[in-house]
C-alpha cells in the first residue's frame, strides 16, 4: 500500500494509516484520532456492515452532526463495498424520508434523538433493513419493523470479508436541489472522489503539516471535499459545528488551523471580527465558494489576514469542484471565479455547442474525471444535465459525457471565468441550492394557501434570499405569522423564506403559469431597500 496509487475512497485513510500511523487524522472538541486509530475503526464498522448482510452497492445513509461516527460511517460504507449517503443534519423528517426512499437506503446510521424525530417517516421506507444508533448499546426506542442496533453491535471482528471494488464503482450519493422537484442524488464514483481530492490538494498546495477546520456540512460536496482533500496528503481535520462566528476564530487559534473553506455568508460574519495574533499566524489559506463573495468582504479578510492566500472557487456537485482563482490573481481579476482545476477542462459554449469567443457569455460545460455518474434513478434529469462533451472527434463510438452546468459565464482570453447568471430557477442561498418547487410543496401541504411561489432575490449577506408569495383564498383569514411558523417547523433553516407576502393576484404568463421573471424583477432590490431604511 505504501507505494501504491490511491484508487478507492477508503484508501485515503488506509494509505495514511500505513505511511503515517501516528499522525493526527481527526479532532473533535477535546478528542483525537490518529490515522491508525481511524483506520482501525473504519475496518471494524466495515466488517460489521458486511456481517449485517450489506451487499455491493447497497446504500448506507448517515444522518448525524459532525462527529467521529459521521466520518467513520462514511469511509466504512465505502470500505465494505457499499455506497455512502451523507444526509444534511439540518434537514427535517420530510426531507430525510425523501432521501431514504429515493435511493433505497438499506442501512441508516443516526442517533437515538434523531431517530425519534424520524418516527413518522421510517415506516414509509420499505428498503431500510437496519438502523445503527451511535450509542454503545441499543436504547429504548419506538417499536419498528426495521432492525435496531447499537454502535457496539456493528463492531466487526474482521471475519466478514469486505466486497471488492474498482475505481469506477459507486462510492457516494450526495443530494442536491435543482430548479424543480425534490432533491436529486448525484452519484459519485471512487475515481471521481479520489481525482477531486488529488486535484484540490495540488492547487491548494496541501501537505501533511496542514490542519483544516471543517465548518461546512459533510453532506455538502464543498464540505466533504475538506475531508477527502486533507486525507489525500495526510493532513488533519478538525470537525466543528458552531452557532456564533467568533467560535470559528477561537477554534483557529486553539487548533492552529491552516485552512478554512466556507460559503460567503460565513465569511461575511468572520470578516468583521478581530482575529487574535495566533490565528493570524497559523492561517495559510482560505477558500470561498457556493455563491459570489462580496469584494468588500474579501478585502476585509485580506486586511485581517495579510499572510493568508484567498482562493475564490466555483463548483458543481455534479463535478465536485470546477475552478479556482489563485491568490496571486486576487487583485488583478476582481469578480473572477478563476480557471479550471488541474486535470479539468472548462468550456463556455453557445446553444449549438460551439465555443464562445473570449468574453462572450455562454453556458459553462465541465469535462474530465470529476464528472459524476448522473442522478440516482433519474434518467430524465440526468439526460438534461449530463450530455456529450462538445468538440469530440466523430470517429469515437462511445461519446464522452460532460456536465452542462446551466450557468451563464464568460471566459477571458487567458481562460479566467466570470459568472453572469443562472439559466434555471434554482435559488442559491447561504451556499445551498434550493428548489423553489420543494419550498412551494411544503407550503401547500400546510392547507393555509391556495397558491404559492418562491423566488430567489439578491441579498447582501446570503447571496440570495427566498421570497414567498402566496394566495390564501377570498374567504380565508390567514396571517403571515402562521405561514412562517409552519415553514420553520417543516423546513431546514436555510429554506425558510426571508420574506412572506400574501398577494391578491399573482402575475401569470399567457399560458397561465406563474410569471417568475416578473416576480424576481419586482422584488430584485427588496432587501437592498430594506437594509437602507
């Protein structure tokens, strides 16, 4: 293993356990795991999963906050020959139930507290055969048809041999929202994830001396990338969930953090804080992605952290990561999301697939080894987003597939990209992609409204915020507060509308459909006006 190339996701841990067994791999609060200790636990749980009857390609969902078991479960599922499905811990039962059903989850790893919250949806998941709780022994729990196990029940002795995998096999499914319908599962192979880790480690110049602070959800491709990229070179990762931005700064100083990746709303909060000298001294780089970062925020960060390299990035879950702007280009190319990652080609094309001229807007197309395997069990939406890469020689019988992003960009003569607009209706808020249809369906289920439309509107802190317009019927006596309360109960916080308005008559186009462009234009400066008053 020491001289072998890393090909499979779980080898990111196994390889470092052999080369640097005593190096720190994972830190959480006051607890630590070396690579050797992490690998031992991954092997044990992987063996336990196989002993439970996990078959090749069976899905293992992990619905937990950032803790050791989250990471162990993620790598153990892959090591066993299964497929990891990290579930955002902020999601509510309705969204979790959709994921469990949609990708036919066989095993769920969660906590007793979270299981109690899922009581209403578990019975509707016929493929779910086992639930593993992160306690030493099985606690008292509601009566379930599904097999219920404690964490110690799944610690295998190594007697159950794990299923053999190759790099083109599935490794993980990450759920992301699109412009319509429920969240869809992006299928990533072992090769996708290892290639992304290698490419990111290269341009970030990571080494074993680095220590990264994981503040983003591990269900988010950008957050998960911190883990895989660090382990490609043997760096360590600190797991952190936080309520206040000042806790992040304190953690940087406490753990001597060298790198953080975060979305613009988090950087907006961090930029206005005082960074202690020890935090300033340790920070080697930071990255921002998941929406456009405000130039004023980045300039504040540059002033607060003068020795820290700032990488602006752009990525798609369907291709993990796509572009980066090197820190040395920060001043020369304001507003750019950079150029293609190593071993990635990015093209800006016209509707017919021909390449745009320099600075001509067009759709961004991503090709290379990071392109995912499509959307789980959804050939129709896969065919819309994953299409033939432009410019292939006609003599190739099996055509290479690329990700057609749906994002309008322009590329300058030197290959640097600038974001223009989005082609679809998808809302990008706080670094999350939110389907307006998903919000609308939840609001409809309340029984409080007769019509609802959600649109994304520019927001100075969130990138975009969700504006919800509803009709309640002529005889209804419904207040905005009641709708907001229902949204807060049924939706994760990042999907709760920032503004709700009861409308007498929503605008419609000649086909009778809600005129979304009209509404977006009408509210385009709503939050700007609000902040100036």
